C-alpha cells in the first residue's frame, strides 16, 4: 500500500516569510453555525485544511450548498434539511459535535453519531449533553447515536461544571435562535469563542460576554447571510514561533496576533530568544542553545495551550537543562515522546508529567505522527535533527496545516512530500 510521507533533512536555518493562515478551530464551529443563518454567506480566507473539507462534506449531506474557489467559500443554507449524521461522517472530526447544537438551534431536533477526531484522550461529550438537557432537550443515547428532541427547549441558565471550548460553542449555537435570554456560566475564554460570537453577531445574533466567564445570549428570530473573514490561527503562529526560536534567522512570521500568543511570547522572552514585534509581524532569530524553561502546564486560555505542547516539548528537548511539562487537558497527549526518543531525546513520562533533559542534538529517524500537533512537533524535530527523518501519517498534519512542506521549503527548509510503497 502506498503512503505519503515527509522526507526531512535537518540543519538548515530558516529565513523569509511565513504567513499564518486563518484559524481552523474558529472556522469549524463557524461553518457548523451557518445552518442557523438564511441566505448566502461568503468566507474570504478559508485555508485548505482537511478538517474544514470534512466539515463541508457533512454540511453537504444536510443539503447546504457549498462552492469553493481557492480561499473563497460560499455557503447557502436555503434548502438545508435535518438529516441523520452517520458515524462515517462524524468519525473524521471532533468538530462534528458542533452540528448538534446548530441543528437543535435550527430544527429543534437532531440525530447524530459520536464525534471522532485526533486520539489524544477519551474526549467525552457529557458537558455538551448535560448543558442541552438543562435547557429542556430530551436526549436518548442508543446504538452509537444521540437522539435529541428540543421541542420543549427553553432559554435559561447553564452552569458548566468545568471549562470546555466545544461545549461553550455548542450552547452559543443552540441558543442563538431561542426566544428569551440564555446565560452561560463558567464558559471557556478561548479567542475562537470570541470569533464565533463576532460571526453570529454579524449575522444578526445578540451575544455578549465572550472572553469573560459569562456569556449572555438573547435569542433572535432569524440570522442572515453576509461576508466574513476569520482571524489568524494562534496554534500555527505558535508552531512557527517555536520553529523560529530553534532555527530562525530573521524568520518573519506575518499575520501574527500577539494578544493570542502572550503566554508563549513570555516564555520565549525568559529563554532569551531574540524576536522583534511590529504590528501583525514578528521576526525571530534563534540563539545558539536556549536555556530550558523549568515548568509549564497546559491550561485553558490565556494559559499555555495544549495544542502547542508537543511542539514545545521539542523545543525543550534541545534546550540546556531540565524542564517539566504537565499536560492537564488530554491524557494521551504525550504520544510524540516515543518518536522523539527514537531521535535521541531524553524524556521521562509519568502520568501527566513529562520530564525532559535537554540534549545537544537530535538524529534523523523513521517516525510516526499520532495526531495533528504531535505531527507538527515531529516536523520541527526533523528540521532540527542531524540527517534524514521520514515522517509517516502526515494526513494528520494536513488536518490543520496547509501544505506545510511547501511553506517551510519557501523559507529554506529541506522537506518534501513523497509517495512511498
Ligand atoms: C478544542 O477541543 C479544540 N478543538 C482542541 O484542538 C483543543 O485542544 C481543545 O479545545 C482545548 O483547547 C476545536 O476547537 C475543534 P474542550 P474541545 O471541550 O472543544 C474535557 C487541535 O489540535 N471534556 O475544551 O474538544 C476534555 O476531555 C485540537 O486543534 C469533558 O470531559 O476541548 C478535556 O479534558 C485538538 N467533557 C477538557 O474537557 C466534555 O463534554 C477540555 O476540552 C467536553 C470536554
């Protein structure tokens, strides 16, 4: 069976410009929420990520009309129908769960299979379902499907037991067209939630409070169409920034939103990385060898993001000294460790802790991406390693990075996508 892999030869310095694409994790809920709107919606900066393509495939099953030309995507929901969403469709991405909130908002009924996505932990959806139930949605879970009836759904108060990005977004969608005021307490504060609020409000919704602990949604009768562009992806930006801190030589990262990457920037300041910020641009030059950053733990925004943890682990692998990472969000998010060890890293994992003793060098090896961000981390490791790395399972990377090898080649990296038997 043939397979696409990245062949990487490490050791090059990177210079030139890398432009950050629009945010995957903002686009996914926004695309799902188009079901709530009437008329035409035109998105102007849609990146070529396979997760976005898979979300569009599900929308097409609901008879949403989608036209795509390069980064332009138009969505028309005039003939949207309420169809059962099969496991075959939901298995491809976690974000399929957003369809549940959107369908309940529009049709007051939905049948959907459990979401799939990157295997970084058990990733339950109990918080979403409990919140729907608290507004009066009747839910039956049977034979791998979730049957929801929101005939008696009423606006009200929802108190999330713990912070969930997806559950916050699900409830924003389901309440946007619900008569009365719905108040969500203990919500996630991720920038992608602000972006969903901005989109829905631009289409006529009345939502306020994103970025704080409480979101208030006053239901409206109808949402319209319009034109929209999504903000830059903070995880791609962070990935490029980590790469620049290791092998950048005046590496220019454009379309960079400083306020969404403050935590990482502060770490880089402390580890003496050389960077210059100007408006939406940052220019990074690597130092000889960064000192290690003693301890970081992944937590909801504005703390350190779990989606940058594997890339950060690579940075610490090459730092001078020992560092500890605590992964609080997902129980299987140290999957890259084994692969980095093959490349010469010295990492000890104990439950939620990874203890990293920095090494001077990594060596190229045959390694496997287990998920999207672990894959991004291994690309960085390959670019820093001596010799050749063959990186397998790169379809994971295509979920949230657009032709990464071409972008990196453009700034001097020796990386290519090849088909092997
Ligand atoms: C979003 O996932 C992102 N995905 C993830 O990005 C990101 O890692 C995560 O938020 C955390 O920042 C999208 O936006 C599409 P959560 P989500 O609900 O919404 C637990 C990437 O690489 N939980 O905030 O699924 C959960 O297990 C991806 O781009 C429950 O227990 O994350 C986790 O420990 C991967 N029950 C914590 O809450 C629930 O019902 C936070 O998860 C929901 C979540």
